[in-house]
């Protein structure tokens, strides 16, 4: 299923601490065997790794490890968010689509890390490949729900579709006279609102629709039929 040459992507920010490993895998590639991962429901539920191993045995959209078990999330167009606490050497993987983000899954994950000894300044966060504003059209009704959400301060969207110069295939076509919503920026703003420094938040510039491998986007595959496979993103504290 993996396309020849499909890259494993990494965040420079998460690559620098020597005590951890991470990867944003291409579509269809599985994480390490011993990885903990919840059965994702677009909820704000975040659990410890013991509860999510064997994989998908509990419902959760975020998993935290305080030991060396890898934790992962699987995504299509939603945001895979990997978090490392440089103070306690705890790690978290969070599945944050629009629904889960608005439900507060990032706040839950950060709160749990703070409870176990992190500070906002000790957290480093990487937001992996997801649908970007170049290809994510939302209608007025959904934009209204976003604006009315108490966790949201200044959501960003564009009335004209942004051009993505990194696109390797045509961007999404407008279907509903809507606006082009910036989901990664929504997550970034929420992390900033939790006092995580801007320099410690990395957003990978890869859109699952137009600039990742062709099986990445569930949304795109509902219009074309290239096939579709989940993308795993994982993070692990080394022994
Ligand atoms: Zn795009």
C-alpha cells in the first residue's frame, strides 16, 4: 500500500531532544508493534498508555506515556499532534480533527501533562500532516459553530481559496461557496492560549489533500478513488 518513496516525516523540534523518537508515517504504514493507541471517536478523552494497549481496546483520542511504550494516533485529514514534556520526559499523541479540537482534546492532553509535572514552557508540540486551508472548505453553518465555541478566540479562514505552492496534485475544488478553514492554525492558537511558547510549536507544511501521498486524504478519496489508508503518527520516550 505504501507508495515508493513516500516519506516518513519528522518535526525538527521533536528531533532535537535526544530522549525521544517520533515519526509521522505515510499512509498505510503501521507503527511499532508495542504501540498504544485508542479507538478514536473524535472525543476529548485522553488516557494513559496502559489503557490503550493492546491497540484500540478503549475509546480515546489522546494517549500519554510516562514510560517507554510508544503512543500513536491514526488520522486522515485530522491533525496528528505529538507532544513531548522535556521536564518529565512524558509524551502524548493526540487525534485532533475539527470536532475533537472543538471538544477540547488538546486542552485535556495538556492538562494531564501539567498534572504530572510539566509546565507550559517545558512542552514541545508538533502538528503533523493534515488538511490545510488550501483544500478545506467549510460552509457558513460550520463556521458559525466554530466562532461560537468558547475555546476558540480568533479562528482563521479565507474567503478566496489559498494557493498551495507545495501542491503535487490539484487542490480541492470549491463545492459549497464556503470559506477555506485553517485547522492547524486553530490548534496552534489553542496551544498558545495554554501558554506554550510559539517557538515550541511546529506545524508541518503538508496538506493531506494536495501535497501528501495520494492515499492520505479521506476527504479527497470521497471525490477521487486513489484508495485511502490511515496515517499513523507516533512518539516514544527512549529507554
Ligand atoms: Zn491542500
